[in-house]
C-alpha cells in the first residue's frame, strides 16, 4: 500500500477561495480550540515551493549549490527564487487586507 502524506487543503474545493482554520485539536488530550485563523504564508505555498524554501535553507542560501543539486542553471534557480519572493509578497499583502 502506498504511504501518502496528507496535505493540508489551503483552497476551497468549491470556489477556489483561501481556507481559514476553524478548529485545532490535540490528539493527546482531545482539547479543541476554535476560532477563525488565517493560514501562515508558508502554508499557502505549493508543495514544490515549500521544498524549494527548505532546500534554500539547507544549502545556506547558496543558489549555486541549489542549481547543482537540482540540475538546473543558476539563472533558472534565481528566476524561480524571484518569482517565489514576489508570490510571498502578494500573499503577505493579502493577509494584511
């Protein structure tokens, strides 16, 4: 049987809007906290984008090392990082509104 990691849904399957967290639960004692919480910016990134961020951190921010690891050119990795920076900025702006 395939071991698939559960992904936290971040967009509404009906309308495509952003989802908020309504209930958090402790699996140990079954305590629940309810409210209306925005998801943090990093959780609103795609799995590939989060992987890129983690790789960036693991490589101490070296795009040259990341390019070698990913088998891509340095400019390609740099462009991807620039696009990710812009996306994060937009997500932060959306959170402020």
